[in-house]
C-alpha cells in the first residue's frame, strides 16, 4: 500500500509515524495548499514529493491509496475525486457530513472496484478485541456510559469571536462530529444501531454544538455518550452487566487498558503493544488492500454506514444543521 496524504494536521504526523512501522505500507506523496506546511513532515519521513495542486496530486502514479485528513466538509469531494482517479481511500472520521454523501461514495467505490475505509482507530485496537471477548463474562448488558471530553484550545478562539473549522457548521464541525463520534463508533460496533436516540447539546450562537449528551436506547439496555470540547473531564467508558462490569481506562479513544470485574478480584487486561494508537488500523488497511480483501473492506464500510445513520439522526435531534443537509 502506497499512500498519498491530504492534510497537514497532527493526525497526519501520527499516521506517518504508524506507516513507518508497517513493512508493507509507505507514504510516497503529500498534498497541501502551502508547501511549508508539509515540508517538516516530508523531511522527517523521507517523502520526496509535495503537491500544491490537487489535480496533479490525484493524477500522480506514486501512490495507490489516498489518506484524507481535510476538514469534514471536504471529505465527500476528496473521496469522490480520489475514486475517479482510481485510488483506494482512507478517510478520517466522521466519514462524511451526511448519509446521502456516504451512500454516494460507497456506490462509487463499488462501481470502480475500489476500497474505501473510515479511519477510526478504536475498533482495530487489540484491547477492543479483548473487550469483545470479555463481554459475555459480565452477563446481560444493561448500561453503557462513555465520556470523551477534551477542552479545545480552539474554543478560546471561538469565545474570542473567531470561528475555527472545528466549531463551524460550514465545515461540518462540532463536538458530536469531532469527539463524541469515538463513543458512537464504540457503542455501535458492539451493539449495533439503537432503536431510538436523543442528542441534547450545549450550542454556540452559530448553531454548532460545543458539548453534548447522546442517549441511545436498545431493546434491553441504554447507552449514554458524552462528548465535550468546551470542558475537560476524566475520560472513561463503562459497560455494566448483570454479573459485573468492564471499565475502559482513559476512555475509548486510547483504549489504554480494561478492568473486568465480575465480583471477585478485578482483572486488568492490556494487549496494546504500540504507543501509536493508529498503528493497528493502518496495519489492517494495508493487509486488506494488499490482499484485495473486498469482503473485509465491505464489512468495515457497513459499520461506518451504520454509524453515519446514527450520527446524522443524533445531530438532527440536537438541532445541528449543516449546509449539505439541504443538498
């Protein structure tokens, strides 16, 4: 798998570090509007080609896969252009702002015989696999609680009258899309789509959510997902069953370790071996692409579509509207 990247944020640096640790994957090109933004990454990771023209980037034969870490509102367009250029796609969360856009990308990828993935690290982590294996030990699940809250330095800019992308409806931002989406992936991967949901948000005057609480109701259990960019908290996830509980230490984003308590001595579980939390997902993507495992890709894409449907319903429940909702 040879990757060309779009974006120059911190997540791109983590991605490049992860790729450097995977023998059958490498980054061979980068796109940025301003060359100086990518130069440090290129120098550090030995990437000899930086493009500042998007058409030239997509036309390049240096890579077979595009990794997209652009603003949320550009995901659909960048994925569409990549697929038309014959490239596989790995796109940062959230996959797209709307379900309509996600379906269009999925259908285009299928028509081209190409693979498209949402880059959501947690479901690929060894500790997530360990959690699924431990889940039967706690009996019938009744409650799930997830809190991922991280005060954003860009919130200060918002309070000062600026509108950073992450707090801008025009860029499909907000706390649900940026941070609570991890909790959403976690719950939906384990338990599927909820029967009903409500999202109650703290909203800025521009209509975007700066924090909020999503309640998802299932046949026999309830999940509560809290995400905030305007406050910080101890991050944690807890799954409570009739015979015990599983605690995800430090929350779902890092999956640092698990504590399984079934009434005796609590057992700590940690199967993570890499510091870089993106390593396992990119190793999985490389394996799927290199082995042309379309079935594995489809299973992951089906999960992303289920999350997208839940995300959109939650967003609209909280009154969070994006420009693309009317397209």
